């Protein structure tokens, strides 16, 4: 990131937070529209920019999404990962290693999302494919914070999930049916939107709608929480955040209060309550990212101390088997 100017870093940080659904969204970022487009083209060519598109709340689209862990021996990890990443509902799959203990913890972690009506049969099939190894299901029970913005000025993250009232964090799985036209719009946004001055006009032309209808629909979806944001997603390691880790703790007392304290830390990008299992006795989860592992370990200890959390474990992200964006409503 050393070759990017301060204003370019500012624009890239702003674009992670999202653009408004307006006709010419790149005219409000402090530099000329053509400069923004040139910056994005450069970031894409240098593999800093992973995607420019929509980020949806999968639940609101009718999908069930969970975190899974596979308790397989490390010598079988690559073989099992090949099975996992072939599943179209798997978007992320990582090796994770405990840094503070020699405990026998699952080494392979992944996220899985499928339509509600297909989920139970789908995960049963995947479980059979991964047998005889134990597949742990760790759905979110409460969501305290979600989404990552890498502040390219300060190596800091500070994005709270828009529209979530911290006093109400129960995990709501309500959703509605979507029309064919709405599904077409979701499909046009869930990967890459054209990097042009009027990106929503280009999307509208692709799916046979008008720009006005697309903009109106997107604004409504933002207000309803269906669409979290439209923006850029970076390759975090190329952005300098090379040491990311999953932090977990067992909480004996008020987990809502503990989750709020943890989510209030700006360094925490994601924060959830998940079920505590006999084979994995933790229920409060968070993700942190820094530039090196010493800083990550120091941050983990600092967060635990400041939030009153004990007996936690830090799982370093190792080999990345898959990292992609969800493709919705695919036939």
C-alpha cells in the first residue's frame, strides 16, 4: 500500500463503507469521477481490489448460513478441504491453528449458506461426504457486529453493521419471497458491478430494467436491511492485514453484555454468540486483523483484559482454501 497517496487511501476506505444508490455515485468522493475509476482499475489490476458489488444479508434473501468446523486430522485436511470447497454454498474455507494451547481443536473451518428449504438435506449430504470425521455446526445465535472495513490510513477497522440496534441482537431469520425480476437484480449485484461512471445504469441494461427502478429498489432494500451495502471488498492480506485470527471465549455470565463490550472495540470486525459444544466449549466469537502475528497476539490479550474475558483461545488463520462471494438464486 506504500504506492498509494493519502487521498487514494481515503477513497478506498470510503468505498469499502459503500456508495449510495444514485446515478453517478463516484462524484462525491473528494476526487474527480475519472480519478476514482482509474484508482479502482489500478487496484483491481494490482490484486488489491477483490470485488466491487453488493453485500447482502443472506438471511433476508431466504438463505440459512452457518459456520462449520471439521474435526479431521491435519494429514487429511487438504483432502477434506477439496470436498468442502467444491460445494457451491461454501464461500470461505480456512485452516485455523490454536496459538495458546495444544488442545485438540478442529483445524478446518468454513462458512456454508443454502436456501432454507434446501439446507437440511444439503448439510446432511456434506456430512456424509466428510465422514467419518465430525462436522460441527456453529450457527449464530446473536450478532453483535459484522463486516470489515480496512482503514488504509491507520490499519484500523471500525465498521458497525448498519441499522442494527445494539439493544436488540437476537438473530432474526425472517425473510420474504422475491420475484424473478428481484432475483435477477440480486444476481447482477452479488459478484462484480461494472466500474463505470453510471454503474447502476449498466446493471439495469443487463437485466432489462430501467436505472430508476434499480435505484429505487436498492434504496428500499437498504432501508429494509436486505442490502447491507454496495462497495468494494479488498484482499486483506494485500492491504497489509496479513495476520487475521478468530478469538473465542467461554462466557459464564451475561453474554449480551460481554458481546456488546467486545463489539465496541474498533479492532473487532465480526462478533457473534454461537452455541457452546462439548467438543468446542466456547460461545463468544470475534475476528481481528493486524499486520503481524505478534501484534495479533498482543491485541487478543488486550481485548480479553479490557472486556473481562478469560480462558479464551486464539485461532490463527493459516492456509486459505477458498474465499469467494456468495452467488445467490443460481439455478
